[in-house]
């Protein structure tokens, strides 16, 4: 964990993560002396109908399985329940990111490959240094990059893509946060994905109000999406994590004297 940074003391930081994921970032804001606020700008919807399509595919134990996020693992586990570990133990499992791997292990399944770079591009590189699977069952979000599927298909792999979940905009009331922004009572907002950018602006409903707090983004990709949408970005994480985004935000406040 990052040490408390004095430049976040008293800063009111808007956490936009989904309800189930917000707690870790809220705790980190508190640890750094900040005042956490919350407006969920993402909500996960499991697509059980799509996941059921994987059942006959999983009967072939030679097929490898790929999970790109703990959200995907959670939705598949939600459908399969106590049968999850028995279904997946016979398969070679690859997980993108340590958090995805940890979630699998908690469910009794140990992934055999965890790429160093937690991205589809990193996985393409990892597969190029290993044996390309003949068959791959790929659990992922409904929205996402198709680069991995295209790369593996071009090398003879039969890829079955299962859209296990989608991230949508919550419908809860945002009026309290909007009023706080109008009164300049929110110092910064954390944006962790292009989808979050889109939903944040939609939920606030006015780009000028959305631009009142300092905007912090988790990556240059998200920063680009934010700027295209009309937001001014003050801080961008050096590595793709919420802790690094808070570091970048602290550096911004330190340099700006805000």
C-alpha cells in the first residue's frame, strides 16, 4: 500500500468505481488523509445466457480457458455455483492480472499462466513464447478489444468468445454529488476506464460541472477518452492502478498548490 501523502489531506475525492469494488479505493483515500465521496459510474450485469453457451465447450477438457478479469470469474462462478472448481480444474487456465488469478484461487482453481503485462497485448506476447492453444474458451466483457482473438485465430487457434458480463451506468440518484460539485466541494474525481468517463459525464449531465473537480485518469488511454469527451485532465497514473492514480493526483496538488 502507498504511504499517506500529505497533499491529499482534507481533499474530497470522488470515487466512481462500482459498488462492490469501491471499498478498496475508499480505504486508500482515507489512508492518505483524503475525504472519500462515492458516485458509482459502473454497474456490472452478468450475462448468464451467454455463459450457458460455454457448457458444451467445457466438456472438451483439451480446450484451454482464459479469464480477463475477476468480474468475468465472478459472473461465471455465479452461474455455476459449487460446480465451478470441478468444471474448470481439468482445463489449463490463463488469467490476466493477479487479481483475476487470486479470485480463481479463492474458488479452488489455480491458473497455469499469468502474463506479466496485465493486458491482452501482454497475453499475445505470452502466448508467442508458449504453445498456442488449439482451442480457447475466452470469457470477457461484452465491450473490449478483439486483438487477442484475431491474433490467436490467425495462428490456427479456435477461439470461442463468451461475453460474460457488461458494465452499464447505474440509475441511482446523483443529485447530491452534483450539488456538491456546483458548490466546489469536490476536489477531484477518479476515472478508471473509457466507459467510466462516458457514464460520469452522463450522470453529472453537464460538462462544465463535470470539469469543476480535478480529473485523474488511470491511463493515457483513459485520459485520451476523457479529453475527447470534453474533460480537462489534470493527472494521469504512471501505471494502470488506482493507487498510482492517487499518487499522480497528489503530485498534481503538490505542484499546483491547490
